[in-house]
C-alpha cells in the first residue's frame, strides 16, 4: 500500500510540474524572465517535496522508535508458566 501511495504522489507531483512548466512556456513573456520564473517555481516545488519527504521520514522514524522503546511483555507458554518461572 505504501508503494502505491508513493506512486500516486510521484505522479501527482510530475503532473503539477508539467502543468506549471507548460503554462509558463506558452505564456507571453521574455525568454529570460520565463526561465527565471521556471527556475523559481521548480525550486519551490523541490522544497515542497523535500519537506513532505522529510516529514514522512520523521513520522516513520518516530513510529519505529516508539515500538522499539516499548518494554517487551514475557509470553506464557502452554503450561501457563512465564520464562522466568521455569526450572533450569
């Protein structure tokens, strides 16, 4: 499920970038101004993607660290004895 969600996110971002690029390229402006606008919008989009990715990574890290820090409960065997109670 996570892989399909990432594919959808990537496809959406590519679509947004393509739409912005085409819209700017067909808009009547000087070439130098158009290139500057494209560069600025591309950098803004890259920052947005970086923020989203780092936020996702941080949430995954915190989820895993929360699970790691939880104490492990001893499991009873079929007889009902906990591992510490067993005779050696």
